[in-house]
C-alpha cells in the first residue's frame, strides 16, 4: 500500500505569555492510502494539534518548529510550466549565477573556519550563554507578573474599587522600574564584555593575523574554474528553480527566484552537498514545493513536485490543498455550520470555490451528496437553516461539505462526541460506507477505544505530544505493549466486572510548560522503572507493524505481565457483547 502522507520528526509549538510550549514533540509515522488511522489519547495529548498541522489550521500563535509532512498527491505533484522566452531568459541567468556561486564550493572549508573565528570573537564581546539566560529569566519573570497585574487591574470596578486600582497601579509602576533596572544592568554587562574584548590587544592581533591568512587562502581557492560536471548539475538546478516557482504570478516569481539564488549561494558557501537529494530539498524549502526536473519539450518544462505541508506559508498554496485535497469533519456539528446561511448554500459555496462549475451544477452535486449522507427529502430540505436540523443530521451535512470536493484525506476530529450512541453508530457506518465509494484516507481522532475497534485499521496512541505506541488495530487490542495503552484498555466499560469499580488512570497528564525528564507517563505508571524517571525511552520495534516507546521492551528490563483486566481481552469482549 502506498503512503499518502509521510510525517517526519514533526514538532509543533505555541507562543504563550509564559513562553513557548511544545504541544507535539518529534512525531514520525506514515499514513497509508485508503486506510483508517486512529489517533487516540486523553484530552490535551496533542491529537487535534497534530492533525491541524496537516491542513494548515493551527491557531495564530501556533507554528511548526521542525519536521516535514510530505503529501503524496499525483495531481498536485505533476508540474508543467511554459518554456517561453521569459522562462528561457530566467533559466539562463540563473544558470550563470549558479556557475559563479559554485566557485565558492572550493573554499567552503575555509569559509566555515572564518565564520567560526568570527563567532568566537562575537561571543567574547557579549554575555555568555549562562549569563544571558539568567538575565533574561529574571526579566521574563517580572514581565509575566506585570502582565498578570495589568490584566487584574482591567477587571476592577473603577467606581467601587479605587483603592485596589491605586494599589495595583503602584505595584505595576514598581515592576516597570525593576524591569528597566534589570534591562539596564544587562546592557551594562554587555558593554563591559565588549570593552574588555576590545582592550585585549594580544587576542585582537592574533585574530587579525588568522583572519588574513584565511582570506588569502579563500581567495585562491575560489578563483578556480568549475568543472563541466558542475555546470551540468547547475543547468538542472536552474530548471528546477524555475519549475518550483512557475505556478506563481510574475512579482512573486521574481521575489522567490531571488530568495532561492541567495539560498543556493549560502549552501555553496557552506559546502552543502547538492548531489544529495535530501540536502538539496532542504535548500528548496524557500519555495515550499520543491520540483524535480523530469524532461522538457521546446514548449514546456516538466517535473514532479515534493509537497511539504510543513513548509507552506502562502494562503494561496493552502487554497489548493485545504478542502480540495484534505478536508476536516469537526467534533461539534452544532457550531460547525453557519447559523444564518442555508444548508444548501453552505454546500454549494464549497463546491463552487474548489471546482469550476456553475451554481446549477453545484446545486445538483449538493443534492446528490445530501442524499448520499442520508438526508431525507433533500430537495425540500435544501433551503433549510441549520437550526431546523437535528444534531445527527447536521453532522451528516458537515460530512457532505467535507466530501464535496472528493478529498484524498478526511480528518475526522471526534465527529461523534456530541451525538448519542445510536446516531454515533450511524455516523461511523456512514463514514466507512462513503470511504468505499470515494476511496479517501481517514485520519480519525478520538479518545473512545470502542470507536477505534469499530473503524480503524491502524492506531497511533499519543501521550504528552508524542506517539508512544503505533500498531495495527488487532495488535493494539490483543498485544498492547505500553503501560499507558494497558491503562486505556483497562478503562473500557465493557471490561468491568459486576460489583467492581471501573478502572481509571490516576493523576493527570504532565504540563508541557515544564521540561519533561524521562518517560512522561512515569508519574502515573504503576510499572514504572527507575530509568523511566531519568531517560526518555526510544521507540522499540515489536513487529514490522508494531512499535512502542517504553523501557519495558528493553532486553534488560524485568519481565512484566500486562494487567489482568486486559488478559484474554478477546474472550472478554465477546462475552460482554454476548457474541
């Protein structure tokens, strides 16, 4: 089965008043085409944040701070740009620039030595990392206190709480003074370091002599002529640069070509191996969609695109993907629809946005979709408003909207949370039935393992922003390996014995504001080993399709049996359902 999405070392953070908090930490896994992958875990585990990164729907303070999300879509990947006079001229000038920059590759080792020498001098002229962190921490602590006080002041009644307002204002002023004093003290320390470095005559003479030696060596190395092999490589690179920006309008095209020129110059200066595919891709990150050159005719260039969703910043680029290629069904059908726009209008507007069709054609498609998702009398209900629909019917409409452009991936963010058990079963069946017809891939977010057993092919268990177990659904239920997965399964109501207390996981997930040491589940883990509190476990391979992040799988760990509640779980579930 081919991969539709490849997630590599993904980390997602948010900027807050208390600093940056990492909600998803170094996650890697693949999603197979046509499969149903369930993302499970407690509230706050990072499930929704993880999948929002796929569709560019992170909150304004959220950002991807590392990693790749490679989206394999044949339609978007196939790239053709006209080989007109402007294209030929631009490619020729780019090729010429790259040939000139390539001379810098000969001197890359010396260039890096010069940069290291400059860095050493800069560090000598300012605070040490330890001094700077200490100073910044003191200032940050006071800024947070000031912000909290200011927000508190805004809540006070100006007519009744004048004394409190005066007291709070005085405290804010005092904090302002302390912050200014700390900032000034930091600046004075930096000045003192700089002055001391400038007065160090012996060091400065040695620095100048060494830098002069490097510059002379660098000038000699970069005067060499490049090889024919390098010229051929640069010709392909010039075409790939144009292919990567070819879909943009002229002004943006020019701007991005300039950025790529600078990126390749910097890469060549530093000796990046541009024959290495991965390193070459990294330089193209400036253009988001890195396009490999395939072939050409006198009229056009042809290439194949690597779509890295983690690098997309342009809203127009997201417009080609969000809704059309990756769609989302949200958890609350009561708030997912616009209450003042008719149901039909909400479906047709999406169809018309992503497809080049008339309103009449869009209406026909919308009615067909409404019938497919089980809306009775679709023609009569087309002009109804959301409040005229029940919760289950609204969720069917949300599904219809999500499927209106026949996406490759359908993200279902706890779509049955607000529904009763009967309607929940209907919605799950509907999603699975429609998958057979539309052949989309499902990413299903839930905390309900009963839903997982009913719908999923593969399961990723998240805890504290990390995948701690990943397996086929049968392996996860019948052979779980992580203590957290054991605990989740043990809490299934179907496994509870008569006249016994239902199992629940003690404690709460760790705060991501604090640095996590060791296994994040360690404080709640009754099978905790000493090493769990000291070192983060690696991901251990159980089978080719089953991985778990726990020290219990280390060959040196003591043999531990899973809880009695989930031993022979298959038989227990059959008994619970009278099967």
